[in-house]
């Protein structure tokens, strides 16, 4: 059997086969379905979760991991609601989630490679935010973004980037209630300096 052709994925920069590209396009389609016309707050993470159950926009999702944390942060309940209803409500709030690396990391990627991928993909992400998404504010929600904080805050996106260059909302695997309160205040713009 011939070796598959590997090309850099434009969503994450990793060398990708056709299955990787197909999965990226599927996730992009899922997210696009619930993209608000006017984005009030863009939630920016570092690396897309590996499992679909953790990926907010996966159809039929059980909303685990990152997805559950985000929904708890925006105070949307999944109990008694279909995943489509939950995502439609998230969309009505003017919220959208995206990641600098739109694909999960391949097995065996080490921390220095992860940092390189994030730094290489950042300019394309910033261009997409500035030209296409045009949110009213960007909220950093991932510990993967700590080392990119200064770089992000030096960029003119035409909107505030919250929190401060040294922080990120919901960065812990188990955010505290004060973490959620700071996140909610930044979502509504009631505390532009929330950390």
C-alpha cells in the first residue's frame, strides 16, 4: 500500500492525511452552523479538544470537558434540552467558540512542538478574527494561551481582548465560582478589566 500524502493542515499546521482534513472540515461545518450573525464575544481557546464529546459544536454531544465548562460559564443548562437547542441558545447570546489550532494535537506532539504550532497558526487566526469574525470582544479561555498573551494584546483586533496579558478565563480544569463570575462579567462587558 502506498504511503499517504501528508500536507500541512491550514487549520492547525500539523502534517495531515485525508482523514485529518476530513475531520477538520466536519468540525468547521458543525461550528459554522451555529455562528452568530453578530458575534458579541468570541471565546478563543488554544487547541481544539481531541474528543467530539468535549467539542462544543459536535452534534448529539454529551457536552463533556471544555464544552461543559463553557456552558456552565454562560449558565446554559443541558438538562431537558437537545444539543441543538443548547447550541441555538448559545448562538442567540451572540457567542462563538474557536481555537488557534482548529484540530486536536496528533499523538506524540511534545510541548515545544505545541508551542511552535500555536505561534505559527496565530497570525492566520488573528487575520480571521479581524476580517471575518469581527467580534465585539475576545475572551481568552485556555491555559494554552498564557505564553501568547502579550502577543495577542499587542495585536489590533478592533476590539478588547480579555483578560490581562497574563491570564485566561476558565483555564483550570475545575474553575472556581469566582473564575466563572469574572468570565461572566467579561462576557457582558460589565468588567473590562476582569482577570
